[in-house]
C-alpha cells in the first residue's frame, strides 16, 4: 500500500526575501548601481561619452554642396551631362533660372542678334549691322530664334492624373478666340495686335492664372502654381511680369505606374493602373517675340499686295465699259 505523505510547498518569496533586503541595504549605503562592479566607474563612462567619435560620416546639407547649383543649371539647360549623379543627393526643387546659349549658335551670331535688338527693339531680318568695321546681314532659323529670344521654361512636380484628363483641361489655354462673339471683350488682356491664321490670340501669364483660379478641377490650382513660379523665374531674368505670355503648354507621362488588383463581381478581377503625369510650359517676352512675329506677318502681307498690284501692260484694245 502507498504511504500517505505531506506535500512539500516551496515559497520563492521566502528564499529570496532576505537576499533582496541585503542588496537593498548595500545600494542605500554605497549609492551605486546594482551593476557597478560590471560597468565600472560612472566618471569613466562620462569621459568616454564626451569624446567625439571621428568614425562617423559628416553629411553636409545639399544647399552647401558646391555641385548643387551646377546641377540645377544643368537641369534647366537640359544638355549638360554629369557623371556623379549617383553620389550627389538632390531634392525635387524647381531649377534655378539661367541664361544659356552655349552650343546653340555661334558667338558672332549672338553678338549680331543683340545689336539688331538694341537698334530695332526686336529682331528684324534683312537688316544691315556694323560690327568691327564690317557690315553683316544675318538671318536665323526658327530653332536659333527659339534659343536666342528670352523665355522661361517651367516644369511641374509629379501629378496624380491621366493624360486624357490633363489634355482636355489644358486645351483652353492654347489660345483665345476673338473672331465671333468675343471680338470686343477683354481688350485689356490683348498684348499686341498679333493673331495667327485662325484669328487666335495668346494668353498672358496673369490672365491664364486668373482663368485657372475659377476652374473646379484639381489641375487648375496645380497649373496656376506652375505659372506663378514661371513669373518669379521671369522676373529673376529681368522680364516684366506684364510682358510674359503663355507660348506653349503640354502634358506628358511621368512613368512609374503602380498596378493594383481591381476586384469585380462574379469572381472576376482586373488590373487597375495609377497614372502619373507632369505638365511643362514655356513663357516668352511679348515685346521681343510677338513684335517680331507681327512684323514678319506684315511683311508677308505687303509682299502679297505688291504681287497683286504689279504694273502689267494691257493686252488688246481697252473697251469703254467696266468688266467686273
């Protein structure tokens, strides 16, 4: 038969209660930590902490980097290559406005263009210019005039939208029509009496901002901020804000589409893509560009009139009655 015995109860509190009291007395008497023997003296630790660590890498702010401004100018010009793009940390900021004509036209052509503008107010073709005792008559291609005439290029940030929505929204900024009902409206906004073959005028930068502020779409505020930055860059290039007009504006895909599962009914599914776009525009000076375009238009029109009214001999005897 099994003998009955009393169960043995061990209390952990009783075993360690006396040792806990002893440790508590030692801490109170010595005013040191429980790990004093392991960690050592606290004064030595403080001296080690005060000494500077030379192994740490010092990171300078991006604005103090000497290559930072050069990189912003390279973005603005668009034709400068760099090899240290991976080493340099660049935030997403608008480029600094610069004047750059290097590699587009020759230095002599640039000097002749400046003298022509100083004499006539804007560039007039087939005009004789005296430079260093020589007489020059120079004409420029549209690409060269695009590079020589002052302009402001502005690019937006990454926008969450689609190409179709942005294209339909920006279509009204391409021109304004005065041919039908709007012939006498908004006379104050007219820059110069220049219109293209479709009888269309250009928007000024301030007028475009005013129109965008009354739009209900989200892109209205984004494009308005874009044009405001363009006006600030234009003033940095000594172009008055009243003379800036919207020459071109376009939209492009910014890449990096994020795909997501599109859950449908009856167990079906598709792929939902999140599109990103960017908007770019070019602002120009109306005193130089539009006046030149108006002058060229008048010259072409005058040549047509000369051809129509050119003196030609009559063929045959003239009758005494009108034939028209």
